[in-house]
C-alpha cells in the first residue's frame, strides 16, 4: 500500500507541476508542492528502509551500547504513555515482529533495524526545507518536515520501549531451549 501511495503522490506532483507550468495557477503550484513534499517523505522512507534492510538484514547485536536501554528511559516512557499508544502505530512488515514466524531473538534484532531506519529518517525529514528557497512557502515545508520527523520519533520510542521486553522473552526462550545435563545417562568410557 505504501508503494502504491508513493507512486500516486509522485504522479500527482508531476501532474500538478505540469498544470502549473501550463496555467500558471497558484492553486496548481500549491498542490504540486504539497504532493511533491509528501511524495518525498513516503519515497524517502521506502528507500531508507530498503537500504538499511539490505545492509543489516534484520541482524543486530541488541546488547550493543546503542540499543541498550538508558537508566532514564523507563521513567521517560511512563509520562508519555508509550504503552497505551504503541499498538496503534502501523507496521510496514508485521511478519518481521511475529513470534509465530520468528524467534524472540530475531524479533529483538528486527527492533534494532527498525530503530535505525527511523533514526536515519528523522534528519532526512528536514531536507525539503532547502526547497523552500526556490518555491517559497517555508512554513509548509517546515510543518511537513516537523510532522514527518515527529512521526518517526514515535517509532523510535516504540522500538526502544519494546526491546527490553522482547530481549527478556528471547532470554527465556534461549534458557528453555538449552538442554540441562542429563543425570540419567551413564558415563560412557
């Protein structure tokens, strides 16, 4: 759906740009800028996700300092009520986080990759601000950039909130899968 929507937005931007060049209508320019900026945000997200995904392949060391929870995070998430809204955010690939398809260890690694994707997207959300130099309408570019970055920040918060819980489940799953020493087996000499 996201790919089709990106294509639609890009085509709409091209169409309204052509209409503006032909008619010199301010409405067409406004719509071209709006559709173009929105298309950028969608397409950029798809490209960043594909680039990070091809490099990381849902493999990450979730014990690395970058992914480990900071001492202040638990207290930070409580007033933000992350637990109450995190389930309402859309997921690009729900199977990547499904315990029916993947182990908890694999899911913990996928949360790391997802966090990186959204962290890369946050600064890229502000690139359209440079287009305001040519088109004007700086407030429109600023609003879409801030909203886009804020949305991705929510996804980073969700992944960082979920990861410690997923890691605990992964550790339990690993402990359960480890075979205890067999006391009934006689020593073989």
